[in-house]
C-alpha cells in the first residue's frame, strides 16, 4: 500500500485523505492547528454552505479564477457525489435559495465531524499541532516531509492542501505557498477574493448596518463600467459588504493592483424599473404626498436612512415641498436612484478575505490528477492552487473535488 501524506486538514485535505484511504493507501493528515477543519467551521456563517446543486458548467462559470482548470476534477467528484458522501454517512442536507446546500442541522461542526468519522472508519491517521516546514525530495521525486520540530514523515506521495492566506487564525496562513515555492513552483501573486470593500464616503457612518436587497451594484473605474452583480449588499462601519460586494471584490482588488484610482460603486436601487417607469412611479408617489416635504414624500420608495443620502447626491433640499419639485429635479432624483455613487478606497486585508486569489500556477499542475509537473509524487488541492470563485458553495466544491482527485491519484503513485 502506498503511504500518502496530506499537508492540511481543511476541506481539500480531508477529502484528499478520504479518497486516498478509500483506495487502500495508508494516509496521514498533518494539520498545524489543534483541530482539523477550522475554516470549515466558520464557512457559511457557521452553517457551512457545502456545495451548490447547479450543473458542472455552472460551477465553472462561477469560478472566475481559472474555473476551466477544474473541469476534470469536478466531473471526477461532483457536487452530487459530495452530497451523497455526507448523506450515506448520516448527515442530512437541504437545498436553499440559489441552489446552496447546507446541513439540515445548520451546524458546520456536523460536516467536519462526518468527514472525520469517515476517515476514522477508513483507518486514516490525523495528527494535529504538526507544522510541516519542508517537503523532502530525492532526485526528481518527493519522499516525505519534515516538520518544524524536525520530525520526518516518509511518504510515496505528498498532497499539499494547506489552504490560502485568508483567516490565518484557522491555519490558512500561506504556509502552503512557501512549501510550493521552495520546490520551484510559480506562485501567482496573492490578493483577496470575496472580501468587503472600504469607502471614505461621508454617508457611510449614517448607513452602517443597512441591508439592501434586489439591487444592482456596478464597479466603475474613471467612469468606465467594469463589472456588475445583482442581489444583496450591506453597509458597514468601514464601507460595504454582502454577497454581491464580495463577488465584485476581486475586480476591485485587480484594479487596485493595476494602480487604478477613482473607483466607484454605482448602486441601482430599482434595477427592475427603467428610467421612464421609475419616473412614473416617483410621479405617483409625489402626487400622493404632494403636501409633504421631500424627505417624507419618498418613504414608500426607500429605507428611511437612505432617503437623505439619495437627496443629497441628487442636490435636492429634503425640506422642499414635494409639489414644488420641478421636472428637472425629479429627473435628477430618478437618475440618482438608478446610480447611487459610493467611492471605493480599497479592500479589507487579505487576512479577512473568505478566499485567496492567486497561488500555485495551474500551468504547473495536471488538471486530471492534480499532480505537480515538476516533481514525482507531489500533488496540490484546494485554495493553495490559483483558483477562486463566487459565494454560493462553489469554492468549497472546488476544494472537495480537487482534494478527491489528488487523493485518488496519489493512492496509486
């Protein structure tokens, strides 16, 4: 039986171990934290968005960071396979809005416990508080790993599944990139993906905690529209967050990396309505509230806290009577409702990102086996690879699928 070492006990590492052990390999998982699966425990706000029920081509579409590289791995171990694995081992799952899959219990801990139970039943060994400092090689192949304490673990195959560089408190501290770089692998520069955005807009403190649904947010640079997302967003004490903001954050990070300035977020507060239809709607409201001040004449259109901000951007006096608003002023208001501007100054730090963009170059990894093209017996899985996607279960499925493909191939190394 082949001896397989898995570096990292997160989503990719645990599935790599499941696959390798399931093929009869002797598997040891080396996890630097005191418990495996720490990042999994906080996934989906502690509920763990396991995967998404959409078709494989849709998963790839929702992985803008080298999604095509995942085609083979996603077909070897699909989202259906992942759900079945958990269901067959006693964990019930459910599908929610947008095809997101969660445990029925709404407890991420149950997902981790189920995976650990599977590994226990397969006879895999999981060692915690073990920090791998080096991958050992001989000629053109890997022969094991050496820990920080100097202990050597011999192996026929090594799978690096040490995560990215976000949420370092979970063990995802970038150490996997260092191991790969020492072996001569190219590391695509790291940047945050799925991370909140910062703003110096004077309105932000007044809007903190306000959530908006069914809005369209567009990232603009020097007046040019770059990318848009529809859905939910949230104003925070530092700027903006929420699902559509996280999805746009990689675009913002790339603009910042290219030294682009004058980045704005344009929020269409009424994306279902054209300018003309929205103007007609505003006219109806104004007819109803004609004797009120403008601030009170818009209460059916917007959340109360947002009204002064919209009026200020439209250069309108909130105390002006509704029946005194001119056609030009009304048009200005409608245009602001279709494009509320929030200046963007940056992203929150990489350490706060849900996912790391960048990592080991996909050009140096076989997409079918996740085997290194530089070293015999070396494999990669999960976020350590230069892959990243949107929220909705796609990143976890990528981790599970690459882990499974790497583990299956490593068992026969």
